[in-house]
C-alpha cells in the first residue's frame, strides 16, 4: 500500500465550562455528495476515537476543524486520514503521550465507524506514510516500510460515485460464505500477485508491476467490486499508454489508478482521463 503526498489536518480546541459535546467543522475538499453520504459514519468514527482516548465530551466541549488538501473520495483513504489526524490533534491538545503505534491504534478504532471491520491498511498508511507491505494477522498487523530507488508516478481518477465500504464488504463476505472454494481460489491468485508485485517494486521493474496491476483489476472484477465506470477509466488509461491500471479501495465507484513511468506518459494519461472523469490527480509514490 502506498501513501500519497496529500494530507488531512485537524485543529482541536477543548474547553471546560457550561458547554459540552462535539462540534465538527469540515473544510476538507471533497467530491460531490461525499460528506453528506459519509456524515453519520464520520460522526461515529470521531466518537470512537474520542472514546478510545478517554476524552470525556460530557464534561467538556471539543471543537474539531478538519482541513488539508486531500480530496475526500472513495478509495483514497480519506476516512483514515481524518481519524489519524484527529488522534494526532488530541495527542497535543489534551495532551496524551501517544507513540506512533498508539496513534495508529486510535486511527484503527476510528475506522470502525466508517467500515465496520477495517483491514487496518489505510490507517497504517496514513500514520506512517511511504510505501508499506501490510499483512493482517489474528494479532497485531505486520507492516514493513519499503524503500524504492525511484519515485513511482501514478495518475488516479474518480468515478464521482461515493461507495459504502460497509455494504461492499458485507456483499463480499456473503459471496465468500456462499462459495468458500471459489473465494479461496481468488485469494490465492491475489496473494501471488502481491508477492510478485513486491519483487517488481524491489527491482524497479515497472513493466512487470503494470501487468500485475491489470491482473489485480481482473480479480476485482471477478469479485464483483468493480463497476462499469471504473472499468471504462481503466481501459482509457491503458489505451493512453499506462503500463497498467486498476481500481483502488472499496470499489463500485470511488477511484482507479494508473501506472505512468515517465512525466510525459503521466501527462498523456492524465489528459485522457480528464475527458471521462469528474476529478483526476497526478502524484508520486516515493
């Protein structure tokens, strides 16, 4: 998993006196309808972080102002960036002597408000940044920070559709329970792709990495978490010269990303996707 360079920040003010509760001011840039659709989940996420860090909102008033330049859109990890930013703000405002691992743990608790049963990937990327190999276990997750020799250029584009992670995860769980053998077959293919992709990144073999992105998207289609809008953007990126492209995040809307090895190819793919997508961005993984 890779963390993009854009960010969410949070200002926190805690006052004691006659007032109590939580006031949230959200200045984050967002695609249309994202904040409305995510409002209840976001409030629950904030409450979970406050509860996890033992911040009593019955005896004091907590004002939170969220900002930054990370555009809120399904698939970019906006919810994780928000709750991790909240944990960091509380660390300094209360103050609470939190380690980075404890900030990450608070972010994971907050992600439950958005996702029900989060993987832990997004909050870990939001906490530590960079490029990470992440593995969920029955206990604490395992993550290793990867070093890459050159920045990896990508273009990512939004379908304009805000998906419900909880709904998609529930649907996938139902498919797994209905046909465990089919699901296990897809999982083994996915694990093989992940292993090969890590080797390709270590060797700076972007051609191989691009082909693996394409294979991963095919698995997402079989899992029914892609959609026509995502598929159309993936095809357009490939036709414009991307080495590979795939959906990102929950799916059934949200984002896709394309691997573009040079500045020239990044500009070309960006221009092609701009004709189809409501929002398109360029960035690097470093």
